[in-house]
């Protein structure tokens, strides 16, 4: 049975009432849950699958802000619900996902009625905010070649990864041309091998 732990913070009677009004929604890979500028209609609670939240700047470059897996809460939606502002980014389903969509009215009521629910929501918001601050630090103060190597080193144990240069550019918040140039330099040094849509690590990559 699909389940989300934030609902366990509710008193039994309130939880039963909330669950009676929630039905899991199924979203296929590639579905856009919301776009930048959209008003926030509710709080997505991910039950299964993966949803990527990314932002596109005036330059046209995009960057992944965070991902939501099973039992995660959409931090951006929390902020929009509390401020009344529209979204500043978009959410795209990466792996087929099941989601509880908590309507704005129900969210407001649960925040008012349950201190434990309110605390759980704010703790989730705080953890994600900390992650986003680390991302800002990376983008603002670390050279792109260092960030790329760090990203690749975290995945070198897989032997190879399937990802396009454009997808990797979005992960890092830069242009595809920059990623391609830096990858080719790493290939020239013998640290990896490139093929269409794949990066293969050599034994020297983490050595």
C-alpha cells in the first residue's frame, strides 16, 4: 500500500479524514507537474518514483535544484503555499511516479490543526534549504572543472553512466558546450572514454 510518512505525524482522526480525500495520482516519465510561473495548487507528496525540480535562467541554461523520491515532499511547493507566489522552477517526472496532491485548503487546515504535521513540514523545508545553500556555494565558489570531476567521481564506481552532455550540463547548471569541452579534456588525459550518450570510466579516474 502506498504511504507517506508525513501523514503519520497527524492525530488518528485527522489522518483518517485527510486520507479519505486523497487519491494517488499516476504520472508517467516526462510529465511536467508544474512550470515556472504556475500558481501552486497544492503540496505534492511523492509516494513512488522520482521527480526532478529544475530552474532555467535568462541565459537559457538550466540547473537541477533537487530530486524527490519516495516519501519526499516538494520544498518549492511549501514555499509557494506559504507565500502565495507562483513557482520559480519546474518539476519533471524522471521515473513513473505516484503522488498524493494535498490541496491548498487541506494543507492549510493540517498546518493549523496539527503541531506535529507543521513541525514535520518545516523540518523537511529546512533540510532541503540546507541542500540548496550547498548548491549555491558550489555554483558560486567552485570552478566548473572541479564540480564536474566531483560529480563524476561520485559515480565512477558504476563503471559507466548513461547521460548526454546536455543532461549533464543541466545537472551542473552550465552550457552543453562547456561540459563537452571539459569531458573531452578528461578523455584526452585518459581518465574516461566518451561515446554517444555514455561516459565510461577508466581505472585511472579515481586514482
